[in-house]
C-alpha cells in the first residue's frame, strides 16, 4: 500500500493534499514541503477540565514571579529572569553554545528547584561529560535521553520539575503529530504539547531550536509565535565571543543583548562589552572610527572600519558587514553629492569589528567619517568618538541619550566627542572631555582632517 503524503506550509502550518505554489492561508510562495502521514492511531487530546471566564481583577499577575539565573547577561536579556510557566526558545548555529548555556544555568537554578534536562541528541554519558567540564554539581538536576515528548512530559510530572529543558525540539516525537520527527507537523504538535504543560503546571520550559542555512529557526513560523520568548545566539564558531539577542519577549524588552565569551569551562560573562568590542584596534590607521550605539538600555562602543579601493569590475561594489546595506549605499551617495567625492570607480567596504550588528542611525556620522578617512588617507584622532545621524542633505541630526553615550566614552578614556550641534546642551557633565558640535558632514570631516594627520603608506 502506498504511503499517504500531505503538503505543509513551513510558514503557517497550512496543510494541503497536493503541492501549491502559493499558500492560501499566509499568502507566501514556495513554502510547501511534502510529508509522509503515518496511519498510526493517535490518542485523544480531550480537555480534562473547563475553566470558566474570569474577571481581569480576579486574575493573579505573574509579572513578579521571576527566577534569577545568576548569569547577569542572561537575566538582562530575559528582562530580569525566568517567569514561572514561561516558554523560552533558544536558537543559533550548531556548536555556538546553546546546550552549554542551558546546562550551565542548571547549577544556579538547581539550588532552589528540580530540573529535568531531556536530550534527543546526546546520550546520558555525553551530557555527563559536558556537565563535568562545566563543573555542574547540583543534585536537583535529572537527565533523560529520550525523543518521545509524551514520556518526557510524564517524567517531568513525576519528578515535579520546576524547569524542563528540551534539547532539541526538532528531535522530539509526539503521538499526535502523525509524521516523522523534525517535520512541520511534529514541531508544531510538540510545541503545542509543551505549551499546554507549561501553562497548566507552571513549569518553566526552555527549548533548543535548530536553524536553517538562512539563519532562521527551523520549522514553522508558528513555533516562534507560540513561545513567550525567542533568544538567538550570534557569533562565529571560530571566535570566542558570543552575543545573545532577544527576538521576542512577552515579559521584557526585545532590544537587550548579552555578551559571553566561550572558554574551556563554559560561557563566561563579558561585563564590559565596549572594551571587548574595541580591543585590538590599530593605531595610526585610516578608515577606523569609534562610535557608541545602544543595545536596549546599554551603551556600547564599537569600531567602524572602512576600506575603499579602485574597482576591478564594471560597476563599483558596496559591501557592509554589521551595518544596514541600504544605509551604507546612502552614506556613500551623500559623500559623492555633497562633498564631491568621486567614488563611482571605488569599491567600498564597511565592517563593525567584533561581530556586532548596528541598526540605529546614530552611527551614521562615524560610518561617513570612516569612509572619508580611508578615501582621503587621513587618521581620525585615536581618542575621539563620533556620534550623529546623517540626513540626505548632509546635515547632522540629533540623537537619543547623548549624555549616556558620552559617559560610556569617558569611562574608557576617550577625550574628545564629536556629536550633533543640537545635542550639546543635553551633555551637562562633560568632566573635562572636549565636546565638538557639528551641523553637517563637511564640518565634521574638516575638523577631523585639520586635527588629525596623514596616514603613512606602507612600503
């Protein structure tokens, strides 16, 4: 007998008996994947009890019931700690440190409650080896190597676990899924089951999610909609620094980041990300400028690097790593139009050192200065920080939180700040730091060229 198949939209989970080019539910194109339908009889999910509607005033708020992990960088990203009954999805590239992070927090959380760590990827001995390396000694941590989600939930109920860790959701199998592990139907059904368990029992559930080659979390988009918090680990596998970023958070800000360093004994917190981001900066090099960006409530200094070189192609190339590509093209166009730079035959490359990604416009002026510095071969003073948003007419517009940015620069020994003229009055306590206000790009570049020096061309 031929196997029964169905086609499932990986974006919204819509099911069809044949392949469709466009999903009738979400309207996306080319999102249908074929899945084998298992004929195994599924058990009924029925609702065991019915909860009558309650008035808003009668419902007890859960906002104050947080569990602190004692990893300050993680607590910052979560909004102050884990909320009782919360579902957290942690995604990231293979080997980036997802399992290490979740196993590491068990040492602190295990002091106050029971934890069940269920893995569908590793054996118990493999988890034990990693736990020994991370020096996990808590007695309240139980390990389970299992892919059946129904058995995992039963084990969590029997253990009366306060926290359940599932590694990973793509390896889990539910009797109600009707397909193979990792399929859209299984991922959706397993997440539904974990959500019901978390909300009914008050157990905090942490889920590890795989990512696709495009960098998005594998499985249907509804997976991210169902959970309360989505965290994403960024960083290069061959570098030691990792950035934990919030994509979604129902109980906190979505703009916070946590910075870690991968060591032999696990993930270590980086208490001063600014110092880390600008470490190793070359002296007396054109195309290198320091700016200050905000990630949530945290000011972080970052180095913007630029390189321009004669193009070897018919059309000049523009590349940006860590900066918005379209904004980088706009900044190059401003230099061409407003300052007369002939960059039509120049390839331009922009990079944020340290792997940070910047999206706010307050770093525009620093990017413009880095491009001009390399193109005109002058060096921006080593102790200068440049801030400001650049408009299409070349004007430098005011930015938010100028005083906090100035204070962050002062802490790391920078003695000169170039910022928008309209922000000068907002900086009340410069503390000996020289504040230079500029109204347009021309003023900023002229000041840096007059107070800098020409870069030496190596032999």
